[in-house]
């Protein structure tokens, strides 16, 4: 019985961790799209440079969110 509770707690923690990871990745994807569109259309920046800057921003944001 005790092993069942421990396994159940482990599964719950893993599911919660997986959900948090997916939410952070999803918001990172949205943030990336917003930054690219903002830089490309508002400031008329080169598309590839806008994508590169967005990747750097979102990578830093993901790193900070996961830790």
C-alpha cells in the first residue's frame, strides 16, 4: 500500500512538472512570434535578424522560467 502511494506521488509530480514545462514552452512560442512580428513590422527590421533577436530573448526567458 505504501509503495502505491509513493508511485502515485511520483506520477503526480512528473505530470505537474511536464505540464509546467509545456506551458513555459507554449508561452515561449507565443512570445517568439510576438517579438518577430513587432520587430519586423514596427521597426521594419530584416526578417532574419528579427528572428535571431527573438530567439535570443525567448531562450533567455525560457532559461529563467525553468530555473
